[in-house]
C-alpha cells in the first residue's frame, strides 16, 4: 500500500517524498540548504578528512603502479 493508500498492481514504483525539494535543470535558484555555506562544520570536516584519505589512496596506487611498471621494464630489458 502506497502513501496515497492505494494498491498498485504494476511494477512501476511511483514514489514521492513529502517536503523534499528537487533541483530542476534551468531553475533560477537551487533549493534551500544546498549552498556550501549552509552545511554544518562537522560535515565539512568529515568531507575534508575523506578527501585527504582518498588522496592518500591515489598516491599509494600510483606508487604501486610505478613499481609494477619498473619491474616489467627491468624484466624486459635484462631478461629479454
């Protein structure tokens, strides 16, 4: 039974959220609360921490890839 208290027989899940604004392409202003200045400080810190962690992962992955390439090149040059 859906929000409108009607049974739906089909597979189409036509769901609406009450009180939830959706940004529409071409709209004049974004919905309230989406400006970065409106975000809580704790959320900003969490995002900053996550970005630092992901940058570290990129550095580690790049280093591992460089080592693999180096090993392959050395193997090709010296072992034929």
